[in-house]
């Protein structure tokens, strides 16, 4: 069975865990519609990406 040769210091342990924090998702406001969407993702309500129509959007009734 593998056994650590030395005790892991609090500093090394905490440095390893530095990237484990959960951050909130970023959202940007669409210039045309004012809807919030993730940056670098398609706006699913309008089907637009970088000012171009990428998806056909079905009309909701």
C-alpha cells in the first residue's frame, strides 16, 4: 500500500485546493433584445451569435 513519505503542509494543501472554488456563471446583456445570455454562446431566444442569425427560432404561441 502506498504511504506518503512526508506530511503535506497546510500551504501545499491549500494551494492545491485554490481552483476548487465554485464561481457564478457570467452573463452579458444582448445589445438588441436586452436578454441575458452566456458570453461566447448562442442566444437561444433569438438564435443570434456575433450579430449573425445562426439558428432558426420557432415562434411560441
